[in-house]
């Protein structure tokens, strides 16, 4: 049977489709590339409805905590697409690309840190998996579960260098050192991106850290410039509005600024 006759019914069906309905796979791929809300790990939803994101593995949680984690992860993942992509598209794309390697857990023992991320890398130093634990109980946690998940997703794509000499005292590329980053709000790209997308997280403690570190940089003839973006921050007299554009600059560059 000639091929044309074999495929005639299918061709007739396609011809009968309404105009614009004959979308090819390539068209869908091009569309997804242009739409920042359609990323790996997300399922495109009808216009006007939220994107549904895949739920990564979550362990060690009570049923109530499980539900809260699923909600926080989905919201943070959406914030990557809707906010982080505007400040640092490369970072947002990398989170989307590596998202299926993230594994979450509920950390039940009290600790000062709001979350922690441990990396597994392959023989070439590439990320194999990222285990993200979110603290459930601590008096020191001052950020929402959603913003903490967002924060840890950034750590997840930044495994520490295996070459200690090349690392230059950095635990990953986005922070100067784990010791400095342990101070809530320390001015580096991780906190920079968190506060750019969650400016209300900037309070008195963060203002003190930024001010103190700013003085150290000034003594070295350095400074953290302001981003040129207009970042919504609420009350013009708030700590958020005073410092968010400096944090945004760090997010945009993806590079920590260390005194000489």
C-alpha cells in the first residue's frame, strides 16, 4: 500500500483541526523556552491557573509537617520561576535543571540553622543529589518555611569545590565561608537572592549584619553597590527598603564580595 494512502486518514484528521491547534512538539519546546513559568519540574497549567510542580521525595515528617513541606516546596519552586529568574536567570535555570535531584526531609531535633544541605557528587564533581533538611523546631528560626526552602535550593546547586586550594576558603561559589554565612542575613548571593524575593525577611538583625560588613568593606576601599532594579519593599523607611537593593546586587552577580 503506498505510504500516502496509509497516512491519508491521519492527514485528513489534522486538516480538520481548528486553526492554531496543529501545534508541533518543536512549537511547544520553543514556547516553553520563552515562558519563564514553564520549567523542568513544572507542569504547564491553563492560562490564569497556577503551575503544578512535581513534589520531590520528602522524609522524616509527621503528616501535618508533610503537608506543610509540600506547600512550601511548591511555593518556593514557583518563586524561582517568577522572581529569581528576574534577578539571576542562570541560577534560576540551574535550579530548574537540577530540581529532580533534590531530596527533602524534616529535621526534628532543635538546631540554630533553619535548614541544611548536603551534596553528593559524581566522579567529575557534578551534582548527583542534594539532601535538603528543613528545621521544624528552633527558637532561632526567623524566616518562613517557604523562604528557607528557597534559600536551601540555592545551596543545593552550589556544591563545595573538591579542590581546597582552588576553593579559596569558599564552601561553594555563592558564599565566602560557612562560618560567615552562619550569621543570619550575611551579605552574600544566597541571602541576596532570598531577600530579593522575600524582602520582608530583612529585619533589624539583617540590617546590623549588613551595616557591620559594610564597614569592613569600606576599610578595604570596597562597597556593595545598589542594584539598579526597582525592588518592591513596602515601607520606604523599613530595613527592607534600606538594604534590599544591595542584597539584590549580590543576587544579580552571583559573586560574594570579600575584603582584601
